[in-house]
C-alpha cells in the first residue's frame, strides 16, 4: 500500500459518545440526554451520562494517543457545554475543556481535528423546534463562531457538521435517533436547515480567518439494487431516491449549489423550507471534504406489494426511498452491527466523487471502522476481523489514491469503545477496548498494528 508523504493518520471519537460528565461544569442537556433517558429508545436503557469518562480522563487518553503514534485526533465539541441553552450565555468552563484538550494534543505533536456538531443539539433549542426551526441554523453559526474565536489560534482545520444525513433522516425520518420523529417532510426540512447552518458557520469562520481549512463530514456510499426488477417496478425509483438522499442531496447542494432533480421532483414536501439565496449560502467554497464510510448500500426488490415507505402529501409515514425495496442480506464478514464488509465500495465511492464533481476539494476519510467484540485472553484481544477490515479499507484508499483521487488522511472509527447511539454500549468499535465498569483502557491488537501502519506510512 502506498500513501503520499504527508498523509495524516489518526482516529476519531465524538463528544456524547465518550465524554460522560453530563452535568459537570455547567453543561446543558442535549437531545441525546433526553432521548437516551426515554425508556425504549436505546438498547439496555444505556445513556451517555458517564460514557468512558473522557471529560475527566482526557490527559491520560491523550497520552495513549501519543503512545500509539497518532498524528491526528478527530473529536467533536459539545454545543451544550459551550452554550448550555444553545444560544446566548457562554459557559467558559466548557470552552476551557476543549482549550486544554487542544493544548495537550499539540504538546504531544497530535493535530486536533474538531467537528463542531456531532448530533448533540442543545435540548433548549429542540424545545424551539430543533432543526425544524430555521433559527437553529443561525444559532449554530453563532456557536461555531464562539468556539472558532477561542481555538482558531491553535487549530487550523475545522469541520462543521458530522453526517447530517443521520441527523435529518434517522432523527426526523426513521425516528431511531434523537429527537425521534417519524416524518419524511420533517426530515427534508431538517436537512435543509442543517445545510443552511453549515453554510452560515462557514461564512462566520471564513470572515474571521480566511486561510483556515473548513470542511464538512458526510456519510456517503454507492447505492445498489441487487437483483432484477421489471422497468416499472418502484424499486428503481426507490434506489434513485436513496442515492439522492444519501449522497446527492449533500454533495450537489454544497459543491454545485443545487438540489438533485430527484428530490425537487417531490415538490413541496422537499422544497417548502427552501428560500431564495439559501443555496448560495450552502455552497460556499470548502477546503476539504470529510468522508465517513462503513459499507455500501444494498437493497433487493420487494415483490410483496407492500406500500410502506410511500410518502403522503404531509410527509407522514416512514422513510422515503424504502418503497418497493428491502435491505439486501449482508455480504462479506458480517459485523456485530449486522453490517456488510465491502471495502471495494470505498474505492468506488472515492473514484466516483473525483469523477462526478469537478470542484471536489481534497478528501479526508474521517470515519471507517467496524464493531466486533473479541474476547480478552490474558490481557490480549486478538481482533483479527478488525485488522482485516482496517487493512482491506486502507488498500481501497491506496488504490483510489493511485487512480489520482486526492485523499489526505484516514481517521479510524473509533479510538475507544463508546456509547454507540441507539445501540448503547452493546457495539464495540474501538481500536482500544474499554471496560465500562472500571474504565480501564486496553489496546486491542488492531491498535498495535495501526501504530505500525502509521510508523511505516501504510506499510505493514
Ligand atoms: C457513524 C457516526 C459515529 C459512529 C459510527 C459507528 O454514523 O458518525 O458517531 O456511531 O457511525
């Protein structure tokens, strides 16, 4: 495997998944506190109240990163630590935490890569409509400006949102993530306001320091229909809609300033919140694109005649793009999440991004990883399947680079086992195992191998 000389090797986490300290130092509640404390929403009734207590163990955790040889650390900032009410009063102790984290990382020679929003919207803003309220976009830009003002003297590379597809479609469409709504029209509205918030945050930060590197992190994947269906079967439309929702909604608006026609064709259910000038705001030039990739997306035609997934004119019902299709059986080594392992999809994705978008900025893989819970034997966790996943995906990245795709770095998800959203602590993604009772951290064999990969710039 060959990687460019300055290729950046790191690993990623997010605030609610690791920090714990839910009420410490003036932190306000977020929608994930409310959601996880609602019975039945998270496996095992788990919450992020304590998580892996990173908030209190940060110096020790940075030392582990240093020992592993990480060159970069992608983390997210909890909006409700900085502004407990989502707007207005600033909590200095929250800002101080991220300032200390930044200093520790820099002291150890690790590049800080913050993401300003990884799904933990302040609860106070949800009470005002959350991402359904256009004002939330402005509040996000205001909050971003406060953080940027404090840390941009030491941090030059920033991401606005993490995976807005999940915020919009899992949070407001499928209802499996906070705030748990199930309405397609709401999902589209939330998507637009998230994008608007991204654009406004870019504008605010750019006006302060034009030379800083601003980007966004998207979860993207090739979307396939597996198997045959007659030309008039709704599966074809569903696949087009899935691709539009997962990939083109974000890429086309951000890079080309327009929404894909597949979505515009849905009419007011999609367009009702779009105002003049919004797309110009959304498509401000970016310096980099973060790509999160886990598996490609596969569906098979559904011949049962079920009408589930059709959107009515009010957007009521289920996820758009599910009509006439069912998820295809997983392929490759199946992870504890039930996800497929499809490394070649990452190569296909990277090459198609490069081909389809003329103004594609440099790409960074900001997440990629798998959930496996291999046993610890005499203090050793031999997670062979994670090692295979890691190396196979790195191979795909190196092949894309060889084909001319400008990929600048790779952040493995995740550095630590953590609170895996609706799955609670039941899914372990870490290079580092965490005993959630004792908070003991143990490097899995994959972590040790990753250190070697970093030292040799990709060579194993
Ligand atoms: C991504 C999220 C991340 C983590 C992984 C498994 O969608 O960004 O927080 O949950 O999936």
